[in-house]
C-alpha cells in the first residue's frame, strides 16, 4: 500500500467520524443549530434558546403560561417564534412610573405566656447578677433525675 493511499484512507475515516459526531450533536442539541440552513432558521427558537434570551432556566420558560408566551409543540419539542419572545419581553417592561408602594407589614408583638417577674429584689439596694445566677443553679441542683424538685 502506498503512503498516499494510507493518508487518504485516514482522511476519509476522519471525515466520516467528524460527520457522525456532527449529526449526533445536531440530534442531541438541536437548539445549537437554529441558525443553520437546514435547521429552523432565525425566526424560530427552541426552549433552550428562549431561556438564553430571557436569562433564565429552561424550567422557568416551560412554566410561562401559553397565553403569555405562545409556543408550538412539534413532537416532544416546544418551538417559539422569535417575535413572540420579543413581544413577551416588551409586555414585561417596567415603565418606570415611580417608586412602587409596598404595604407596611404588621408588626408582631410577642405575647408572654406567663406574667413577668421582677429580677431585682424588692428590698432595695443594688442587683447582683452573680447571686441571682447562683440561686437559679441551686434550684437546678435540687432536682432529681426525673426533673422533680427534691423536698
């Protein structure tokens, strides 16, 4: 076999491999081939292209009601017109009429379940936080294993 036949054979095999991988990519990712001459053309978009245009995920696009963003279902795929997507974007435009008023939230006030007790003694004088903590821990130490206070 000559050297030229070997190179031609390798080039033919390489060309067949490249063509097969191109066809597999077109089959698995048709949204990448919208502008190609054998694809949908530039007027129609797949859901992946619409998601890229809107800057969101594919699931978000699929949840948009068909009344707001019309689509055609061809087989298992949804196909959108580019003009419909542009109209959808324009319908969501903020006109900048000014600041939007947000209703005030209701302020929840905590409700005490038990009446509040004064921590400071009624006898007057200054409050000693350490003696108060010691008195609390003494009460805790007087409890048995079952949580009952020892008598």
